[in-house]
């Protein structure tokens, strides 16, 4: 009977888009890390906790994508009261283990980020990506031909780094915290813009003179906006959306709209239609 | 369009001005009126009464361009068209100049130092008038260019039999070459093949050159088609249009900012151009390209601060007119039609200028400036030169103003040829003085255009200071405070000082030195309070 659960659990990993590349599942109720299929070689972004005793239960997720899921072969409706409370205790324990592991991962990433940031040299605007985008280097550095953009929280603590290659390929420091972290360009005066990417932020700052926070992706716009609203309660926050018209649901505008609503900010969307129809 | 999504893309296709406008508009909609705004406004308004109205950077007041800078018959027509359409005379004047250039470019050149000198200017002219939508630009271009359309039709009709003969002869020759080629392939021996090959050679060399009905101008056109038109129509072509297409192509807006600009640059300068794109390869010795564009100011704003466009030198080649629009002030109950005698005279004189125009390009005739005309032209060139240096009135548009004396010589020659006819020997003082007068008026228009284009760096800086002051309600601040707040933009005090000086010159701000005991004085800036009062 116990052999059945690991197979089911593996299926759940696959369904969640976090299949295990290799290795056996260890059902000992302790948090384990593994390499997700398709992730960088040597990385261990996936994590899981699995119990296969009388009350089977599992939890899993990815540090990279921020996913966190639970798994159980039976639904809560078919459980007895005692089973349900045992399950709740296990979920809480798995969460604690995950949080502890995440804290350890973040701490390690923070230290690596600090070491790499100190090693990197200030960028000077001649990097191919900056030239192509037509923006200067604002507070970013250069390390092994890659631009290094710092991710800091509202207190200025460095948490992670984004690396941008000459071809525009962007990667983050494995395990680093991103949520609520941003890269600040300029000092806020009356209005503060929040956008997704570095080149966009640099362009906005260059064109408007308004301080700009780079949130790195659409999902992080709202956490960054909330953090900045707490820090600057009187400023006008402008959420500068990416207008992803070709992607179903326009995730750029949708996320920016949600962020603007959450903090009482304003939404600015670049429009390209008028340019071609004059 | 999928590659266009964020503000960086917007800046690349439409310039930083478009980014600033979008973000600024978003902020403006957000700033809800405060409870005590009225009281505060009243207070500010009271202080503001001692200030003149500010002229915001880029909003330079421009002088009217009167029709009397044109030769008699062109002046009559331009004046009548401006009156009939109730448009600013500047539009008709600029279109008229482009129409004259369309008739005369490539056939004549002007040599300011005398016809024997090797410095010559072709007579191609690039004019651009900015007027908002609905201001009857199409009607003005239509009226001024109507004789050209009529001339093209007359020529087409006159040449029709000849073109038909030529077409038939070429068709027969081509078919015969096709047949001979097949025969050569199937020839029984080398002797026969050689004989047929010689026949093919003979046929090809005897084939008459292609004849086309002449075209003087085109409307909306691509850079590639323009190149082909130059090849097909004796190395000269004009674009008279109120469509933004060609201007946006020049700005690289349809090609990620990487438009092929050679055809435009060479067409203005008359430099040799190799063409391998039309239906045949050709070497165009002296291409002549004229523009007469009438566009909406929004189009200029769209290409605002596109460094690539400015750096290519194309913007510097345009003579800009930025007249105040008449929209909203026109008398809808009045109707002035263009007198038919004015129209007839204009058409007859234009057709007179086109007399002797050959289907095949030949060496242009060079007109020198008379001695007094040359002196007047040199005085003007000297006056411009002295204003282009550091802190000079034309420093920020030096790329444009350095071409102005050349443009003045071109315009003088066009005016002379229009007044005296194609047999004119040299450019008179009168024509040169009119050209210089016009060019002087165009300087303020160029300042306004480059301000709108966001291409004047000092204006852009000055605008940013105004915006910062308005956003943060800074009616008064120190230079240091301003530099610290905008340190990304003002890394040097010199740059900030230039922008502040510009603001002071246009009554947007006043600069005071406040003495400090035992320390250097503090530079304080007071903004014009009128900038902080809601309109209406």
C-alpha cells in the first residue's frame, strides 16, 4: 500500500509543473530539496515533505517559482475529525519546515549576493544591452560581462541580484528573495514610478525625472507597491505597466492595475496604436 | 507589434517626450483638487499679478511669415489661397517654395561665390509646416500643386503615342531575344550558336530606352519607391504631402529606428547615389529631392527626442514653419474664392518654368550671386555663424542653423528664377534680400519646432525643472536643492545653469543671489506663480 503513495505524489509533482529530475522520494516527514526537471544543472529549487504512514500527506513547492502545494490521497470530506486535525498539524509542521528552509536559503543567497555585488565593478553604459535599449547605467554593476541589478527591500538590505546578459537574457541569483524587493533609480520627490524591468525604469527616469522602482516582474508589482506605500504614504505612486497586448489576458496591465488599486496609485500604460496612425 | 510593450519601446519609437507625456497625464488625472486649493490658488494668483505670462520651454512665440517674401505671381496665389482657406500664410508660402523647387531642382544650381566656383548648392528644398488636424492643409497643398498635376497630364497626353511606340518596340525586341535565346540553346553547331548570339547582342543594343510620362511629385511613398522614382524620372522627385508616412519612415518608426536614410541625405545634397533596387541598376549622378510636407504637430511630438533622427542630420535639413493655427477663429460665413486670373497667371508662369525640362537628366546650369547679392548673403552667413557658438542664440540648433546660409542661397535662386524666368543669368540683390528676410523669420520657427521635437536638450532640461517644481509645489528653491533632487539629470552645475537661464529668459523663473555672511551667496530660483494656478 505505501508504494502507491510515492507514485501518486510524483504525479502530483508533474501536474504542478515541478517534476523531479532524478532520485528516490524519501517519505520521512522531513523537508528534502530536489532538482526540478528543466532547471539549471546542480540547482535544487524544488522541495517536498512526504508522510506515507497511516495518514499519508505531502507538501511541495519551488523556491524559484514561489509555488507551494499540499497533497493527500483522500479529500478532507472523507476524513474523520481526528484525521482532519492530524492533517492540519502536519500542514502546519510542513509550513514551518518550509519557512525555516526558505529562511536558510534566503540567508545563503543574501550572503552570496553581497559577495558578488562587492566583486562587481560599476557599469558604465557601454554594455551591449544598455546600448541597445538606449539607457544609461543607474546604480548597477558589471560582473563577467553581465549587468548586475541589485534587489533591495525598503530598508536598503540587499537580498538578491538580477543578471542581464548582452543578449538580454535575465537570470536571478538562485534562492534569492524577490518578493517586495526592487531596484531604486533616483530619489522620490512628488511622484514615484514602479515598473517591471530595468530598461523601462531607466527610460522613465530619464524622460520624466521621477524616481523609479524596478520590480523585476509583473507578479512583484503589487508587493513592491505595498512596501513603498508604507514607506512613502504621501507620494503619488505611478504603476507603469508593460502593455502585453499579444499575450492573452494582458498580464502586464492586469497586474499593474491590481497594484495601482491596492495602493491607491495611478496606472500609466504605453500606447503604440496612435504612433502608427497619424 | 508584439515587440512593442513597455515604456522603453515607446521611447525608442516615439521618443522620451511620449514617455513623459503618458506618465505626466497619469499623474495629472490623479491629482485631485485639495480642499484648500481655491484659497491657495487665490493667494498664488495675487502674487502672480506682478509676473508676466510665462513662455513654457518649447512654446516659442513665432512671427508670421508674410506672402510678400515671394515673387509677384507666387505671392498673389499664396495670398489668395491663404485667404480662401483661412489658413496662416506661412503654410501657402512654404508649399509655394517647395513647388518652385519641384519645377527647378536638378536643372539649376546656385553658386554663392560665382558660377566658376566649385561650391554650389542644388535647388532642392525641404519644407515642413506643422498645423493641427482640420486646418485645411490638404486644400492648400492641392491648390498650390494643381498646375503641376495639370502639367503632368498634358505631358502624359502629349507623349502617349511616343510611349506606345516605344513600349511596342521594346516588347517586340524582348520577345525576339527570348526566341533567339531558345534557338541558340538548340543550335546544331557552334557556328550557328555564335551567329544567333551576335543577333541577340544586336537586338539588345538596338532596343530603345524606356520612356515614361514624367512625374514631378509624389505623395505618400516609401524610401525604396522614392529611390526608384529618382531613377525613373531623370534624377529628380518631390514629395508634396500632408501624410505623415514619409516623415515617420525618415524617423525610422516603421523599421525600429533603422531606416535607410541615404536616399534622403543624398537627395538633399545632390551627392551621387548607386541604386540596385529599381528595375535596373543605375548610377544617379546628382539626385534632387524636394519635400513640401504639412503635418500635425502631434507627428513631431511622436518622433520627439529621437536621437537617431536628429543625429542623422535629416531634421537639420528641413525648413520648419510652426504658425499659430486659425482653427476656432475662422469666419464660417465668409467665402473668398481664388480669383481665376490669379490662378491662370500662377499656372502659366509655373508651366513656363517647366518649359525646356528634358526627359533625360543633363548637367545643371549654375547661377552665381551678383556682387551686392553675395555681400548681403555673406553678411547673413556671418550673423548666423556668430550666434552658433557657446551660449549663442542658436547654439542648441547649430546643426540646423549651419545649413541656413545654404538654404538662403537656394531660396534666393528659386525666387530669382521665378521672377526672371529660366533664362536668368545670376541671382539679384532683391531676391537675396527676400530670401534672407524669410530665413530670419524661419529661425524662431525652427526654435519652436526643435522645442516641440524635444530635440533641444536645454529646453528638455528646462521642462523637467518646471515639472519637478509643479509636482512638488516648489515655488521657490535653491539651485543646490534642485540639483540634488534631479541629480540623475544634472550631473554638472553648468547644465543646470543653462536650463535655469533658459527659464529666466522666458519669464518662467527669476534667479536671485542671496548673500551669506562669510560664505558664497546662495542661488535662489523663484518660479512664476502663474504656473501653479489651475487654468479656468
